[in-house]
C-alpha cells in the first residue's frame, strides 16, 4: 500500500529544483497555438453591436439592412426591445459574416433606438451616490472610543485605489461549431476548462455531455475567465443559425477593457491609535467602493490584524453604479485591504517617529498564528534589502529634485488545493501517459505535473507524455484562487504512487523480492538501497504482459499532500522627482512562503509576474469613467497603461523553504505576491517626499497635488 507523502529532500531528484517550462520552446518559437490562433475550415467571424449608454432602455432594433449585406450569414438579437441596459458596452445584437470587414459593416448597418436613463459611474463620494450607496452594518470589538482617549498618538488619513480592468493580452473569446444538431465543439480562452460544457449547455438546452471543450494555451487569465460569457453562448447561437459553421467571436481591445471584468475600487477614512512605545491599540474606518451593479465586496479591513486588534470599529458602504460587472482579479479584495491598512499603519509609525520595520515587528503578534513566519520573513527581507542601512525617516533632506524612499508591506492568502483527477497509464513498453482536463495559464502547470510524475516514477521528464486541455479527460478544477498547483500535484502524486504499487507487484518476482521492498529511481526498479538487484524501467514494465496499468489519481485523497495559508513581505526602493511627479521603482524585493515548492524557477516567476502587475496597478492602471457620457475614457492600450520593462527596476525574489515550510505540503502561489505592491510602493513614495499620496495610481498629477498640500512629515492629508 502506497504511503501518500512527498519525498524527503534527499530523495527528490526534480521536485524543488529550478526547471524551465516544458512549453517554453513552443511558445517562444510561435508553434504554440492559442485559442485566438485557431481558424477552423469555413469559419465565420462574429461581431457584437454594443450599447453606447451607461443606462438605457432599448426602444427598437432594425437589423434588416445588415441581413441584406452580401457575406452576412447570421444575425441574432441579444437584447430585445424593452430591455433595460445597465452599462455601456452591453451586447445588443450579434452578427456572423464571411470576413471581419463584412461583419463590421453589418454592425454599423443596424439601427437601435434607446431611451437614456439616469446613470452613475463614479465611486469616490458615497454621499453623492444617494440611494445607490448601500451601507452594511457597523462592526466593532472592544471599546474604540475609550481606546482613542487613552492612546498616546493617533493618526487620521484617507486612502484608496480605483476600479481597474482586466487586460488579458489574449482577449476573451471562443470559436463555436456544431458537429451535429446537438453536439457542439468549443475552442475557448478559459481558466476553467472542465466547467465550460455545463455553462454553455444550459442556455443552449443540450446535454453537457454533448459539448467538447478544447484549449491548449491561454494568453492571460487573472480571474476574469472562469465562466463562459454571453458572447460565447451567442457565438454558438450564431453558428446554429449559420448551419453549424464555426463562428469566431473575440473581444476587440476596447470591449476587453470595457466589459470583460473589473477589480472593485476601495476607499477608506481611517483613524488609528497607539501607545508611545508603538503598541497598536485601536482601529476605526469608514470604507466604500464599487464593483458595478453588485457594489463590490467589503475588503477585510484592517488587513491581517482584524481579529486580534483589541479595539476596532469598521463600516463599509457598497456603491451600486453603471460601470460593468466586477470579476475576480488576482487575490480579490486583498490588494485593496492591504493598501488601506498598511498605509495607515505606516503613517502611524511616522507619527511615532518609528522605523516602520520596527513598528511592524513590534505588533507582529496581531497577525495571529503565522506571526513567527512574518517575523522570520521581515527579518530576512530587511537583511537582503539592507533596510537598516538605507532607510531614513520622512522629511530627511536630500539634494536634487529626485527623492528616494523605502516602503514595506506584508500580506497573506489561502491557496488550498482544488479538486483534481487524472489518469496515469504505464504501458508495457515503458511509456507513460497522463491525462487531465486542466489548463496551464502560463504559470508552469504542465511543467509541475510532469516534474511530480517523473520524480515519483524515477524517470526523466521527457518520458512523461502529458495531455491536458480537453474536457474529455478527467475533471480538474478551475485555475483561480491559487488552487491549481496543490490540486494537480496531489492527484498526480497519488496516481503515480498507485501505479508504482501495481508495477512493483508485477516486477517483484523477477527480483526475488516483496513489492514493498522496491523503489523506482534512476530509470530502474530496484531493491531499496541495493542497486545490484534492479531491472531497467523498460524490463520492469515488460512484466505487465500485454495490459497497461491505468490508475485514477484524485485530490482530495489520502495523505496530507497540500495545505493552505501563506505569508509574504515586500520592500520597495522608489525615487520620486518632485519637479515632475514621476515615480520610478529602483528596487523591489519579495520574500514569500508557499509550503513545498515543486519548481523553484516557476515559483520565482510567479512572484516576478506579480510584482510587475503590482507596479502596473500602483503607478498606472485606472478605469477612467466620464459621468456625463457614462463611458470609459481610456479603453485602449495608449491610455490604459501597463508597466513595461523600463518601469520595473531591479526585482529580487527569495522563497522560504526547508524546515517549517516543506512539511506543510504544496500551497498555491498565484495570488499572494500581487497583494502588497500597491501598499509598499505608496509607503516608499510617502517616505521619499514626506507626504502621503492618498490614492493609487501614483500618477505625476496626484504626486504633485499631494506635494502642494504637504502639511508635515506625518503625511496627513
């Protein structure tokens, strides 16, 4: 019977090493085919007519001119007359034509009459939102009023970050074709391959078993591609109207930025108090934000210390507005809560004339069970970053217009493994197949699965034939919430161990041994600790006769192969030009834990990518809405700016491994390192210029405005 554990450090041949992605050559050479690259025989091109108004009623639709255009094969009204539309960009009519220009001509030929209705697209003032402001019940613990009276030092500040959009480089979309009257083939850009069939089958009124879903590569998905969207379902309907021909519908860049999901905003007025020795005693906040019609969820404020601070009073107001739907964005609600909390605490440390590193260490027990992990990570980060050597208090004098400052932040995430199944087959010729209906978002999922299988079977990675991206394979969960690595590695490990059990039973007689006395290592099956009694892998597999071994690996399952709950620290060295307001990142460090690391190289890569995304939302990203027209003003890559290679500075990653970490098993890593950048960068800027820039992104105009209002080194605004 297999023992479902991870191999000890001395037994690992591949796990934990720095291994390049197995699909790297295919991607870098252009051989990898993303969903957008798929062009099916006889394919039609779909386009969507979208409503230009933030809130309107559809009065009439005339598609007759579009239907008469040569090359137009299908026209489908999506929103009937009488429908109320709640945001600009809502789908009204879909068309399919023989080429894109014809489809675009057809869209322009459609006549729609609207009755415009009152709208709200801003979220910065809950008072002006009126009835659209939905306050939640206030929460409190302890006696905040008494705690403020007793506090030696208090600080009040305003903090926040705006709505930002998803901006996947491969936009949302799919190709749908009917293989028969009730069998649909879907190529789609998705984070949740196994779930798509059920999501499209319901609206189309066909069995989910009749929907085949394929995807080999995806060009970005950070929480917005979990479900089949309306345009995917309408693409299938257009295909049906066009006689089953493939119809390709992918969002144009402006539509991608307008309607493919947004991260909710969050703002807060915060008051905090402490003893003169730096002991944090009380927190009070009134927060608000918007995620569109849903209002957005309440961020967990105060972040990390919510349950343990002795005195606390919080209230959140959700603003319902007409900006399009919110979707999960890498660590939902955590970046917002982290910014508000860590910036308020950094300002309190400045009021106390304390180094924020000392302040955070002083109060680290408020983080709860993982306090010692944070302490270890903060000390390691300070050592690597040379914090004590370079940090200076706010208001320090420096010659020249460019002021330098340091900032830090801490963060957490869960990362528990999702449900996952796989089929692993060992053939009599020694070849190994592994099938799983998962997806690789570019994070190295393929590589990690192969590493686990090869390490467990004692084989080189090239001996594992991995097949993913087809919903006919065993079901595996969606890639979100940092759940994938734990799920796929655990199901793969269990499958490989069970397959070895069966192989050992067949090979044991040839080695005059019991199955439990065997191990697979170095391309052979041998007696444990005795290489003289061994069979090459192929000879051992030949003992199977004519029948291969196929086993189903599952997560959850026996053994403790994964867990949840991680911590991390980020430190930033930023320069601010006080003449221009331009912020530049000089250095940025991430110190992060995630349990047992399967591939050190791709784990570090996750952190690098998260830091770059964090720099983007800290310095550049904002969904700018115009209250007069109700439209997004920057739905393009010229004015919706992302960080480039020249914007990120020197990035360093240190992963916490070894005793105290590895034995926890595999924990997801996708979310946590994207949480802290906004807070750490904002704190570095405040340290540099001696005043808090209250809102992200830290654009030159906001920096200059804060400098004009500068009121002292404590950074009150």
